[in-house]
């Protein structure tokens, strides 16, 4: 079988092709030819004429300066370079198709995406979520992590954020308090004995959530004159701090609404009912640049009621 000869004149646009994107319409036409096995079928899928598909193939071959197809009798097949190129681009086209299908499916479903800080999700939101799902089974809930270090990257329909309530591009309303109370595990108390005074607590191992300045502020608020030690493990977020408390590593200042279930079970103990505020609370935030869907409004209203009542089953 005789292979056709290819000769190429380098188009002007291809002179700097290594610095530019390839002609994407031509790449798409080649991918369809390679996947479907013929110019005619590719033309049918792309809703253009077979001659237009052949033209796009020539454009791509001219850009690459190499043959991607060859004739075997009356049949057009991929050359060795064409097979290698198709293997390389096939995964990219699969990703594009899957992303498109996912977006279309999302638009057709009643899905609401909410982003949360891990401990808020585990300690407050998820225990209450079954009640919402029983009352609104038609609403699909998508729960993702909130990038609380960079909220600008958040693409969720709504988010629960921790801070002062000021985020550009968002409308925010306070959901629950961020007050902290000193806690430890019951196992820790069995090992170290009951803690009766803040001065006695000062002698205990202390854990720090995000920063080391909060314990000194709490002791000052309690009238303890001696400066609090800033030593002890420092954890990046509340979920890690909770794990440290549960492991008996020491006492921590934690936000009571998020650990309520562990306090009720007796696994954790509130050492003193002496809260401290650091100016940060948990806020329900929605985007100002898009209209909330009806299902989003249902979740938004339910979150408000859950925060006001404090109940897990609504």
C-alpha cells in the first residue's frame, strides 16, 4: 500500500507556534477523526461538511509540520505521529467533556453547594443536616471545605465563614457566636484532678487554636496576675485542636456551639463557664453577584432557624 506524500509550507501564523496555542478548531476536528475513524463521521458530529473537516486537518498538519494521517488504499488512517498526538490529546478532551457534562447536570438538578470550616461542619452543620433532608428530600446538598485562608477562591452558593463579617462581594449575617470556653477531656481530669481555680488551670498543659495570644487574654480577664505561658502545641484549626483535647494533651479554649455534642456526652468537660470573645463569629454568607436559587433560599432559612433554636432536629 502506497502512502501519500506530504509537503508543507509553514503558514505565517505558525512561525512562532511553540510560543502560541495550536489552532483549536483544527485540533478538535483531528480528535473527532481519530476517535470516530473517518472524516465523514467527524463532519456529522461537528455539524460541518467533510471538506471543512479535511481543511481543518490540513491546517493542523501545516501548523505541526508533519503528517497526522496517511492513505491506505481508499481509507484514511492515522500516521505514527497522528497516533502519538491523539494519545496525548485524548485525555484533555475527556476532561473537557466530563466537565461540561457535570456543569449541565448541575444546572438540571436542584443542588446547593455550601462551603464550611471543618469543625463547623462536623460539630454543628452535619448533625443537623438529616432534619433538613427529611423535610426537603428534593434538594441536593453539596458540602465542601471553605478555604478560610483565601475566601476569594470560594465558588459555593453560600458559605459559613469565621471572622468579623466583612468580605468583599458577599452579604453576611451572624449565625452563631464565636465565644470560647476552657475545656478538657474527662480522661484528662481523671489524670490531673479537678481544676477549681484559673490559677490552678495556669499550671496545666495548654493547647492553642490558631494562635498563642488567646490564653493570656483569658487569664487576664479572670484576674490572674501571672502571665500565662505561651508554650504548648499550636494547632492550625479547631478540628485539630479538638483532636488534641480528645487525646488528653491538655486544655483548650474552644467555641462551645461546635463541641456541644461532646460536652453533652461527657467526653469533654467545660472547666469554667467563663467565655471570652475575640471579635470573631460564624457568619452565613451569600454572593452579591448572583441570585440565590429557591433551594438555596430554603437552606438559608433553615440555617437561620437552626441557629436561633439551637436544636438539632427542626
